[in-house]
């Protein structure tokens, strides 16, 4: 198999390699950034909300290692203290969540350990309407070598866990240049680190500049954008991407606009495919018969595109896009779409996208793959959006290869006076640039929460996952059925008792590994 690396003539975004920042330096940097924001903004009038929380769980399992022939009982004590902070002022918004999950195994104390989980995010407007500074940091865990079993949580420890750390800063400038033009110039720089070096530590930089028309001309619009993205890996091949795009449009009639777009892509990535650098252009029309619908279609050299937007009512929107470009990282038909619909009792959402990316970029972008559940199977909901919280449970191999990621997620929730029903599906296909291997992971969750008394509720859920990994002899899948009872003793203290059964395929064997589990949890917030 031949591997080619595409070359472009451009200066590097980073002139030298540097070790990924350790966690302590990440935290100190964010604290320093927060102090800078306080000094530059009227934060003294901000609304702050913070607190501490503690979760203590006892878990009994009759097959903790998900073994076929050597089942072992185990009792696990998990103690998880946590801190949270929210702040919002005139020009600053800060959120921070930290938890330390410690696990103690009664029968096999060699498995004892602790997981750090961190999510920090800061957004600041340092100069009003002109200069902005955002930063973020995270620490999470992924399964290092999936494929033998699919794990629905980390308690079983049949595969090695891998700490993944990420830190990113994003200063950018935005300005209206009178009534004739507007400008944007931004630079993102991030660091990623895999504890076990299963993937290379890396620095990811993106420089983006955009210039476009101002608000003085309602008939004629133009914009030009140039982006440079670079991934410097310590122990693997680097990658670099450059893209230049331009768009011109002129409103011919009240409902019809002529539009033309063009650009060029140049990439340096390790790939088994032929070189696809080059220029493209397309031209066509945009039709907007009213405020609820628009359709755009263009066709030209090396590109054809179609974009549709439809919003029949304020609670419903649909966006679909199609592109077929003969140059660039993805030289085939590419689709993306978003659907959202809300009623008084239900929420529907569907998202699909296709893009060429890598693990380091996904970590920095906080791309989430599957829905997160509590140890007893209940979906965790975001207090602001009302949507299920999504966290990463990795079922793919950790690798430094670039890959085409086709990712789709759908969620529906229905609420009554005492019940909440939630269904979710996810599907992801990764096609790797060097090996050509295709990995597929699909799954879903169905959950019913019934609050049958003022302080007591029950939860029933079923979670399933299926993977078809290119290096596995056959597809494998896992399914877990859970039931729990939750009791709130007061507004900041609750207990939960749950039971579950997991059936998981084992690669290369026709039998299934079965685990039965009982979990008791006590939660308190301060």
C-alpha cells in the first residue's frame, strides 16, 4: 500500500514542537485568563452560582470482568466529589465542572484507581464589539483498545482506560469597517494529550481570516475567507490544510438572487488516495419565495451544490445541504442536515454530517458520540436545554490516522405530568485515509422516567450498542436493561437503588458474557 503526503508551499503555524501542557498548567492558564477577563470587564455585577457535590455508590456485580468461563463476584465502592461554578457578567461567561471518581474493588484491589473529569469553558469580550477571547480545557477517559467487548460504562475494566487531556485558547477580532465591509480574524491553538501515548500528543492550530461586505448594500453581497489548519503530532505524521473561498451574490428580483462561489484547497495529509488539490467554482440561483423557505443550487467546474432551508413554523426547522466537489479531502457526494421540532410536550432533533477529521480535532471540539446515563440507567438532562447530556464513550480504535467521519444522531423526548419518555439513536462510520479500514458503531437508548410520588420516581431504560470494526472478525454488540427507584429526601439530597443486566458479545466466540448488577447511590449537593 502506497502512502502519499500532499505538499503545499506555506509557512508553518507552529515553528517548533512543544510538549503538551500538563493538567496543572492548563488549570493555571485558565485561571490566569479568568483574572484577565475580570480585569477587563464589568464582572463585579456578574451573577455567580457554584457549589460542591458528593456521590457515593456501592456496586455489586456477579461478573465484573464480563468473562465467559471465569466469572468473578465483585463489590465496588465509588466515591465521587465534585465542584461546579457558573458566572455571567456583562462581557464574560464562565463555566467549570470537576469531578474525581475514585473506585475501590473489594476482591481485586489492583484495579483501584481514580478518574479526573474536567470541563472548563470561558468566553470574554475584552474590547466591546471588537476583541474576544475564549478558552477551554477538558479531561476525560476513553477505552484504549476497544474491539473485544463493548462496554457501556467504565466499571468493568476489561480494557485499559486512557486519560485524554485538552486545552485550547481562541482570541479573535471582529469589526464593522464602516458601512462598506466587515472583518474577522481569529486564531485557535489547542493541545491534546493521551496518557498512554496510544495516540500522539499534538498541537492543533487554526488561523481564519474573513472579509465581507457591510450593511450598506442590500442587493450585492460578497465575502472572502482563508483558513489554515495544522496538526503537529509528536510521534506521527503531521497534517496541514489550506482553503480559500469566495462568494458573490446579486439580488435580481425580489425572490431570486444570482450567486457564484469559488475557491481552492491544498492539503498535506498522509493518505493512500491520489492528490486532490485544486480549484473549483460554481454558479447558480437562490430562490426565496417567502420567509419560511429558501433553495440554492449552483453548478460549475469541480463543484455542484444544493442547500435548502424550511421553517414552516417557529418551532420547526429543516436544513439540508448537498455538495459534490472533485477536489479537497472529500471528493465525493457529501450530505449534511439538521431537523428540529418542538411541541408543548415533545422535542425532536436529528443531525447528520460528513467531514474529514482526526482524533485530536474531535477532542478539542468536544465532539460527543453517545448519550450519557447514570450508573442506574437514567438519562442525564441538561438543566438549561432540557436535552440529554452527551459524553464520549469510545468504541473506535485510538489512532493518528485522518478519517472521513459520517455521524448521525437523533433524539425524541415526550413529557407528561408525571412521565418523561426519551429515545435516542446514533450512528457513526469512520473510513481511514491510510489503511482504508471502515469502522461502524451504531446504538440507541430508550428510557422512561415516572414520578409516581412527590419525591419518588422510577426509571426503566434499555441501551444497546453494535460495532463493526475493520480489524474484528465479526460484529459485536452489547445490550443493557436497567431499572431504578430514586428518592429525594430534600432539595439537595437523594438516594437511588437500581438493578441491571448486561449481555455482551465476545469477539471470536458465539457465546455472550452476562453480568447482573445491583447499585445503590447517595448524592448530596452543598
